[in-house]
């Protein structure tokens, strides 16, 4: 089966062609980073307008690079939510229209399911069940995954997502947008033991997260500092260390609570080299197996939506009704 996957939940327009769940024929992402850079964050109205400009050409280019035509496509999978409603509506309406005009079934996919399954686009695929840590700009959650379509939420952030904290701190220090890669780069030149920022563990045994206190502590530290480059590097390193301690600690706790020895990473923040390295080290220490997507599949992409859509379609046996609508909050958690 040939699947066209479309993603437009936030500020990236993406399309991919996947053959069943095995062979990725093309995957394109059109980033809006330069558009939102001067605002230090995504401007929803600008994002949806840009999606409208890009969606047709990126889908055509995905077909072209895969050397297939629309007539060959047997399923259109598209992100249904969560995300910015205006952005989601562009991809979802486009997919519906294409489906109706071409008589191809379409299926709406939860963006979180895409991130949870993006590791299957890599060569090393995890066995079920596994514990998944999904960390992006919009979410920080822990899941238990028992199959391609069965996910249980174990914990989630009660305030900011980890990626949001990276982005806000980068904005404060004027490091660039999106903030995560800039903070990571600055942290590589800093001393992570210079500042002792808080770790929010919440209640004993809780798998929830909280990053707003950390963000405030970093802001206060920066505002009262000399703001020199070495100081910024040290603040970034100490902040990143605090985030990683909690992400890794809670993931290990989830694995222990559920007696599951397999851990999977997903979402934009999982591109962070320091997080990947620490997770790898603790997994080796504790005889756990770690699976992480290739860097290009950590951030938003159409391939993960095609993959998740294929499995949802296999389970449901049918496409979706045109009455379906987008949603801003994920029913997965
Ligand atoms: O998954 P994603 O592309 O979009 C969402 O669904 O949110 O994730 C984007 C987030 C942004 O907050 C970005 O700053 C963060 O992932 N990010 C990183 C790194 N690369 C991207 N955070 C920390 N370190 C990185 N290397």
C-alpha cells in the first residue's frame, strides 16, 4: 500500500510517501523558522498562511521524488491534532479535498502517535511493549505502548513542555529560534555544575513533569548575571542538566514501575545529543534497551504520520468520514 502522509500541526509543512510500513520513498519538510524567528516564537496566523502557500507544492514534490503519481496512492494520512487549529485545518482540509476529488480514503492521525512510532522509521525497531518519552515544543509525556495502536499515558507536564522551556530561555538570552539547538550548542561550551537549578520531581512515584519553576529560576539567574558569553554557556549547561536529570529519572521510574526493559525516545527535544547520551549511558548501566529515531524523524515530519496512519487504517479497516474535524488537545494525553 502506498501512503501519502501530511503534517501541518505547527510551523512545519511536511509530506512523505511511505510504502506499507517498510519503505520510505520520500520525506520533505518545509520549515517556517525564518518567518517566526524575529518574533522568537510561532505566530499562529502567519503559520497557517504559510501552510496554505506550501501544502500543494510539497505534496506534489513528495510524489515526484518518490516517482509515483497521485493515482498510485491508496491512503492519505494527515495530522488531525493536537496543534494550532489554523495550521491543522490547512493540512486536514487539503487531505479531505484530495481524498474526495481522487476517491482515495483518508485517515486523521494523532500527532503524538506519530512521534511515538517515528522510531519505526529507523533501522533498529523496538519490540512491544515499550516505555516512550515524547519531548517536544508542545508536549512532555511518558507513554506505555503495547502495539502500533495501543498507547497509555503514564505522565505528562503540568505546565510547560521541555521544548517550550528551551525555546523561552533561548528567547530571553537572545540566542535564536527555535531555541533548543541554540541552548544545546551554548551548553556544550559551559559548565553544568556552575549553577544548581531546581529539579521538579513532584510527588513520590509521580510520572508527571513540571518545568515552569526551572524556567523562572533560570530567568532570575540570567537577569542578575553579567550576561557574558561564558556565563550564558554555564547557565545553558546547568539548565540542560536539570531538564535531562528529570527526563531520564522519570523515564527510568516508568520502566521500573511497569517492568518494561525497552525505552523509546521521540519528539524534537530527543534530537538533543546530551539527552541521548545520558539516556544511552543509564540504559547500558541498567541493562535496558534504548531506541531513538534518526535526527530527521525526531522533529515534525510526514513520514511518521504516514506510518501511524497506515497502522490505524489496518486496525479500523476503513478511512474516515468527511465530518471529522481537527482538535487542539490530544485524546492520548
Ligand atoms: O517535535 P517538534 O519538531 O515540534 C513539536 O511538535 O513541538 O519539536 C520542536 C521542539 C522545539 O521546542 C525545539 O527547540 C526543540 O524541539 N529542539 C531541541 C533540539 N532540537 C529541537 N531541544 C533541545 N535540544 C535540541 N537539540
